[in-house]
């Protein structure tokens, strides 16, 4: 457990996308930092999952593109931040999902994922068809 005084002010979400369908398999990584709230609300994981799955299903279907994944994560983080921030501000004991349902359809994007640039990164296929990524500095 992290002591409250040493807890980070921001958390970072990392998205790794494996492109194995091309002649030269590669892995792309993206990150986005977002503020950490020093509170606990039950159900935030459920809300995150339902928002993310909903945005992906609506925009990309069964095989979403990288851009759909990125946009879906950005929307999800933005809605989560807005709902939690407002719940903290109003000193609520639970996240108030219902009063925020109007922003679910067209949220203001507050966070943007950025591509992680690696130096001398290579990706190679293994015998089982998965991708191994190696970086050297």
C-alpha cells in the first residue's frame, strides 16, 4: 500500500498495440498521464470498462483500428475525470453516474495519448506467431 504522503499526483495509462499482420511486425506504445484523486469510489473500474467498451463498439466494432482505440481511451479518461472531479467537489459518497449521462455521447476530451518514441526498437516474430519487442539505447 502507498502511504498518502508518497502517493503520486498523476497516474499514467499505457496503450500497447501489436501490428502483426504486416510484413514487418511492430509494436506501438502510447501513454497519457492523468491526475490522481486522493479518494476511493466503488464502481470506477466498472464505469471505466463500460465506457471504454461502449466507445470501441460504437466506433470500431470487433476489430478497432489504433485510432479508434486511442479516441476511445481519451474519451473514457475524460468522462471518468469529469465524473470523479465533480463527485469530489460536491463531497458525494458515491460517483454520480446518472447526472453525467449526457456527456457520455460527446465528451470534451481533456487528455491526449502521445506516442512513445523508442530508440533502436525492433520487433520480431516468435515461433508461436507472437511479437517480441526489444529496445536498445
